């Protein structure tokens, strides 16, 4: 530990090693989270025989992610990222196993319970982005978050596009076709948990906390003025929450909307795959922009992109693969801008003594907002239309602009 505290070169070496471990875990984590996004709503629709509750699976695994986000944040604050993240991923893998068994036995209650547990993998995959930033300097934070995010792309894009072959494989081993992606999720989440548990040593958060203690001791007490910026935390959290609820609500109902207009499952998988790619693939560029042109500019970019996406989804034909794909790509891109800029705002606004706990608490609200968005999305579409849901997303997206401008004004 002393080596990393006293030697900045060793600290940077550990920072690079941490990023590599997080990258491998995030590739697997991305594959795991794609299963619920792609076929969760379709499994529920098939079991229940109605689309009214099609948003319930996403609501359940996002609600499960809320509980696990709080738990993983607390565990990480006390015992380090290694233990918190590995337990979260392993729980998600066990949930995926439960989903497979529930579909085999056509047991709705078991499905819902398993989806709730599966949500642990979703929130852990999101919280892993913080692990890469623990040892980053202030000018490296946006890029550190983005490296962790972009690595998710490989697994997240592959997952939806493997729906058809995984369905064939599932049938070969006596499992219902729609459960195929959850076989991949189970393997991926369990492997991600084991990789983090074995290789995330020494723990980056524990090292960073010790460095902060040593540096604080070496600075005169009268100039130790860094405290938590509550306005920054609230604004960063609202950026994350609004961008997430918009993305989840529209994304959840897009597969149902497409199938209602005669689109096949393979095409649905491609559209969701492109959407997930847009969520994660631009992260390196987004992180660079967040560090270079600032958090405020990127929040505004998120607002505009989400608004345009909602307008497109509302007005393009429901059987238009190309236009819906573009709308979902923009939806993912707007979410990406919001997630990385909002995350950077929260990191800037906290200290290491409370950072992991605060991050976990914020992710709880992100998950709850996703739960509400996904749960209401099915009801909104059933009672009005997919177009109305998308227009509502446009309105919420535009709220980010006055929010971030207000926060800049308050800090002057």
C-alpha cells in the first residue's frame, strides 16, 4: 500500500491495471445486461398474454438494481470495490439462472423474483464505471469513466444480435427459445464477478482512500476546504435520472411496438443492438469532450439528442426498421452524454470519504426512476400510444437544459 501512496508512477501503473481488469469485467457485464433489455418484455408478454404488463420485467430488474446499487455502494465504501462489485455480478448471474428455470416451468412468480435478483447485475455493471475513476486525476475522470463504459459495448452489442442463435441453442437443450439470452447472461455475470474478485487487487478505492488520508495529513488544517458540493450532487443525480428514465421507457416498449407492426425478432434484436452500441460505443469520445469542453455543454447535448430521438420515435412509421433504428441510436447516444457528464459532476462534487456511498445512493434513484419509467411505459402505451410515450420523453429531455443552466448560475 505504501508504494502506491508515496510513488506517483506506481499509482499510475495501478490505475492502468485497474482499468484493464474493469474492461474485461465490463465486456462480460455488457453481455449479461443485454438479455433483459432484449427479451424480458417479450417473455412476460408471452407468459401473461397481454402487452399491458410488458414493462413489468424491466421494472422488476431495475427495482432489483436499486436495492443492489445501495448494497454495492455501501459494501464498496466499507470493504472496497472488489468485494462490492464481485458480489453484485454473482447475484445477477444467479438471477439469470432463475429466469431460465422459470421459463422452463412456466412459473410467473419465479420469473418476476428472478428478474428482481437479475437486476443486481445491471446496477453492478453501471457502478463498475466508478472503479476506473478512483485513482484518476481530475483531468482523467471523464476518460476513466468512458473507458469502463465503452468496454461494455462489445458484450452489450453482441447480446441482442445473438438472440436468434441463442434461441436455437436453448431449444436444443430443452429450454424455451426466449430464455436463450439469459443463458449467456448467467455465464457472463458469474464470470465478471469472478474476474473482479480474483484480479482487482489491490483495491483501487481503498488505495485512493489511504492516499487521501495521507495527503490530508500533510496539508495545514486551515486550507482543508474541500467538502461535498450538495448542489453538484443533486444536479448530477437529476441529469442521470432524467436521461435514464427517458431511455428506459422508450427502449422498453420499442420491441413490443415493432412486433405489433409485424417486425421479426431478429430485426428487433438488431435495433436494440444498435441502441445499446450507441449507449456505450461513443464513450471514449464523450469522456474526452466532458473533460475538454465541460460538463455543462455535454448535458445540453444530451438534452437535445434525447429530444430529437423522442420526436423521431413518435412520428416515424412503426414498421420502418431504418428510422426506428436511427431513433434508438440517438436515444442511446443522448443517454451516453447524460450518463458520463452526470457521473463526472458527481465525482467532482464528492470526496473519497463519502464517494462510493454517495454513488451507490445516486444509482438507487437512477434504478428507481428506471423502474417507474419501464413500469409506466406499458400502461402509457396501452392507454394512449407509443407516440405519446416518445413525446413525453422529448419533454423530459428538454428539462435538462434549464436545470444545468440554473446550477451554473447558483455556483457563481
